[in-house]
C-alpha cells in the first residue's frame, strides 16, 4: 500500500496514511466508529478515533477515555465507560477489527 502525504492531497480530500504498524478498524456503537491502532511490536501503543457520529454529550466520556484505557492496558480487556456503554463497546469492536488485520 502507498502512503499518502497531506501535501499530495487537495484540501477537499483527506487520506489517512497508515504505516506498517498502523491498522484501521470499524465498529458499531450507536453508529459507525472508525479507529486507527498503532502497534509497538505486539503491544497496542495508541488508539485514535478517526471518525464517529455517536450521540454528542452521552458518548463524549467514552470517546475521550476508551482510547487511552485500551492503550494503557495494551488490550481491549478494559472496563467500559459507565453511561456510554454502546460507544465503549463500539470502540472496543473497532480496535478488535483493526487488530484482526495484522
């Protein structure tokens, strides 16, 4: 796969460049959630939410907390965010989808 640099793209197009240790995954919370998982060897180094249309306010704590919980644990075996169960599970599903592409 080719890596796209932002200076190659027009301002109207966005290409998400992924390196050899980066994987994109999709999960369903209330709506579709797309994440980028960066690996450091066999360990999850970071999780970034690329796109989501979850319910504002209700999903915000999960959008903020779940990526760091997963990265710190190095696993998707983490506690979900109370009050944002569907979003939390959607993020976990998206990370697991990304990890399945390794």
